[in-house]
C-alpha cells in the first residue's frame, strides 16, 4: 500500500493508480491550457498589428488631400 503525505494513512493500489491517472490528466489539461493561452497571445498580437496597419492605411488615405487630376487619369 502507499502512504499519503497528509495523514500517513495507507491507500490501496487501485486508489493510488486512480489518483496518479487524475494527476496525469490534470497535468495534460494544464499543458493544453498553456498552449491555448500562448496561441491566444499570438493571435491578439497579430490582430493588434493588423488593426494598427489598418488604422495607418485608413489614416493616411483620409488625411491626404485628393489630387483630382491624378484621380481623373486613373479612372
């Protein structure tokens, strides 16, 4: 049998195996959550940069005066 850290009580092999399986599952979930968090941070950074690029693009186009002669040549 296995001793526990808290009370010195012994537990069965089945209980110990169950506890170890749950611990492994929790560690796996922790790793998956960390990967999700990392991916979220990356996506937020990409969106932020995309938003900044879009603002830069729209700001430069809106703030610049229109050259109607050039516009007429293009159209």
